[in-house]
C-alpha cells in the first residue's frame, strides 16, 4: 500500500492542477521544480559555512556549493553530491535542503555540483562535469579544509546515475583516480532502456511517469543508440568489480525501483559491497520531501549513518 502521506501529496498536486512535467518546456519545468520546494521541503538547517565555489572542467566553469556542518573536523571528510532532476531540471537550490541535512546528520562536508544539463548540453556533458568536479575537489581539498583520502560521491535519481557512472569512470582513470570510499545512490537510474518491470507497474500515477522519463531521456540523450553506453546505463558496464561500497535506496512506487535493485545485486555479484533498502510505500523523489513525507527524514538519517560509517573521523579510523 502506498504511504498515506504520499497519497495525500499526489492528490493535492492533482487538486491544484499541477501540469505534468512532460507537457512543459525545460524552462517551465525547471521553474516549477524550484517553486515546489516551498511546499514539500523542510526548513534549511544552519551550517557553519556555506561557500560558493567554481571548478574547472572540459566544457568550462562548473558552479559548486560547499556545506560545512557545525562541529565538523578541521579537515573534514566530504561527499560530492549530484542533484536529481532527469538531467534537465534541478540545481544547487533545489537540493540545498537535502545537502544541509546530509552534512548536519553525518558530520561530513558536502560539495554540491551544478553540472550542465540537457537539452542545452546533452550527454556526455553532465558526466564530464561531474567527473571534473570530483577531481577538482580532490585537488583543492587541502585549501578547502577537506580530507582528500575520505571522499564519497552520491546523488538522487539522475544524480544517482551520475554518481554510479563517476565511480566507474574514476576506477578506470589510472593515475587520475581519486580514492573514493563510498557511493550513495538514491533511486538511481541505471538502465536507459527502461525495460525493468517497475517501469510498467509504476509507470503512471506516482509523480514520475513513463512519459516524463521519456521526456527527460530525449532531452539528455540525442541518439537512442547511446542508451547502451555505460556512461548512460551503468548497469550495462561489463565490469562492476573494484568499486567503492554502495548504499542503494529505492521507493516501492517508483518506475526506477527494479533497476536500482538490479544494480545493487549486480554490484554484489561482481564482488563490490552493496547494501539495498527499498522504502516500499514511497514514490520517486520522496527523499527531498521531508516537510510532508515523514519517511523522507528516516531515509536521510539512514544515508547519514552510512556516510558516517564509510567516512569515519580520523580518531575513529585509527
């Protein structure tokens, strides 16, 4: 059964006549996604420091935002975070509250990445930006008060896809590889072919629909032949071994549920430690909706505990 709070939220969106994302232009969809924050997201947590930064990448400057929680170590472990939004919508502000929550509850610094999106910048621009941002944070860690040896990547939805892809690309980067310790994958898209059974079972009625997925995919990927490229579909990479341990979180009423489970299982079968938790009663996108969905706050707390364990303080690690 769907969570009653989630059911009420879906009904409220219907009652208010919220248009489906796939009926909007990207500019309209971005504005609607930003505006919805006020209804669904908790109040932002205070931070010891919030700093706007800019990384350099192959396509130009990449805006970043650094969050340092109160009580963080002078040299803090860091999560590099990629926001969700179908590679088309979302930005530093839409995920500001979530990044603050993760930083506050884990004690880790968080660096959010404002990567390039479609349709203006199609695949693989987002992948290139996300990998470049990770390398930039690693290179600048000393100046930023971050521990270059205690780093993780994470993201939700499209951002979970990018975190998984970055983990693979980083593993194979040779001398350029960053010593990643963890990947946090929140309802990640892992197979652009959209063939898992949950795409049929949950394709309508639960906020993220099959039509919206097709809309995002068409704006991000120019050629359907690229769906099988592992940089789009990390589940299709032939070697999922020797990757950082992963926590994969999914939602029961989400079209992406099954491909998240498939990825967690494939990681484990390849010898990569993975843990999997499905919030069976929830919908896609629930983790950012803690004002109206109590289980969202439980999921954030779970993510924070996993980060603490993966990126322990120096004292705890000794």
